[in-house]
C-alpha cells in the first residue's frame, strides 16, 4: 500500500513539475514575441521620423544650384523607406494589440496607436506642402532640395516634436518594460523547473526506497531470490525519477539560457535603433539647425555607449561606425560642417560609396548579422527547452501506470500464497 502511494505521489509531483515547466517555457516565448515587436516598433518609429525629415529636405529632388533633378533617386528611396516604415509600425502595433490584451502594456499600446495616427497626419501634411510649394525653376512644382517651404518645416517641426517628446519615449519605456518582463519570465521558468526537479527528486527517492524495502521484505518473507513484479516497479520508479530529474534540470538551464540569449539580441536592436536616431538627427539638423544640435550630440553619445555595451562581438560594427561619425572626416562632421549645400545634400542622402547612406547601410549590415546570430541562439535555446519537455505530458503516466501494474502483479500472488 505504501509503495503504491509513493509511486502515485511521484506521478503527481512529476506531472505538476512538467506542467509548470511547460507553462514557463510558453511564457518566455510569448514574452519574447512581445519584447521583439516592441523593440522593432521603437526602431521603426525612429527611422520613420528620419525618412519624413529626408522627404521634406529633398523636396522635388532638384539641385538647389543647378536645377537638375539630381536627387530624385534619393527622394524615391526616402519615400519607399517612409512607406515601408509606416507599414512596419502599423503591423507592430496591430500585433501588440492582440498580444498585450492579458498584460498591463495594452494601455501604452493604445496611446501609441493614437499618437502614431496624429504623427502621420502632421508629417504627411509637411511632405505634401513641400511638394506643392511654388518652385523657382520653370516647369516644376515643389521646393528644391535643401530649400524646403517654411510651412513644410513648421508642420514637420510639430510632427517631430510629437515623435521625439512623446512617441519615442513611450515606445522606449514599453520596450524596456517588456524586456524586463521577458527577463522575469525566464527567471520564473528557471525557478519553476529547479523547484520541480527538487520536488520530483525527493519524492522519487522516497518512492524508490519504499518499493525497494517492499521488494526486500517479500524476498526474505517468501524466500525468493527476486520478485519480478516488484523489481520491475523499482526499476521503473528509479527510471522515472532520474529521467524526470535530468529533463527538468536541462529545461531550467535552457530557460535561463533563452532569457540571456534574447537579452543579447535586444542589445543589438537597441544599438540599431539608437543608430537610426542619429541618422534622423543629422537630417533634422539640416532642416532646423538652430534647435537640433543638442539632440544630435545626445544621439551620438547613446550610440557610442550602446556599441561599447556589445563588447568584442560588436567590433565589426564599431569599426564601420567610425567612417560615419569620427571627427574630422566622417560623414556626419562633413555634413554638419559643410558650406556647399549641394555637396552636403549629396553626402547626407546619396547612396554611392563614401556617402552617408551607403556607409550607414554597410554599418547596419554588421548589426543585422550580429542580431540574426543572437536570435538564432535564442531560438536554439527555446528549441532545446521544448525538446527537454517533449513527451512528458504522457510519459510519467505511462511509467507510473506500468510500475503500479507491475507492483500489483508482484504483490498479489505472494499474498495469495501467504493465505
């Protein structure tokens, strides 16, 4: 009777432990999806504002000196990027609305959605005013590149103020909040698996000792070398204990590893977002030089700190950042300090080698490669955790059930023989 109760207790504890472990892993996966979308939302908003500034700056694509349409290609690239970021922001917000329904971030997402709508109305108005402005060139419409209409600058100033003072801080807070929630979910999953492993190990040890004592008593009482049924029950109980203990410990390690790997991935996304902040700040400085110098200086310092935080793994990105920001010959110093408007526009918006857009893409590709590698490491850790838990929804019931049947078969004939 005691051996059967011990096996039943082991079954209950093991099943409960794996249920908690699976719930913990699922929570990490859900939280990772939310944190990823929040990080992507911040990144997309930062670049959306940069592309809006670039569209206002480029006007109708005509060179301000020669009148040639030298910047129409850059204007089309900026418009394409602006539309892509708009779609990306909308998709992120739509996913977050569905994902955060059961969490406390839903209110923040709703506020961001309303704010983004207002931003689009204002930014689109700025772009439209620039396109419709009277042109100094014959047979063309719109302001020349580098000479945006005053009304367009005014509307864009309102839009970027909304973005920089409200939307981006809210998105940053949401990003950090969900990142912390992910870290907490990984810690809880690790703890649940460790506690489950400890409980299963303790109860399993008790069950093995109880069934072993029963086997010894029956062997001595009935003068048999071995009782096959009870001996099989001992082996199955031992197997369930050891295999469950191993799987739970492995699941705990993988949950902790998944949390750490995703934190590493988020560090790269923060660096990318900060870099796009700088890219936008440079263009905004060309539009509104009197009010954006401090913003640019702050954005540059944030990127430097984020790159340093990546450690040796970010070495390639750091080396590629230098041609963009390093004094005195980097792209940004040349753009900010340039006096030739045509040359400045070409350096800021051009996509040829040696121009800021090209160098920035080359730098960003290093971050994307690092980001993809760290995301793959997270996916690998999550796959390992799921593999550790695979089959444990039914395996404890099978092993414990067979052990109880074997125990009954081993005890019943001996009791009948005793009577």
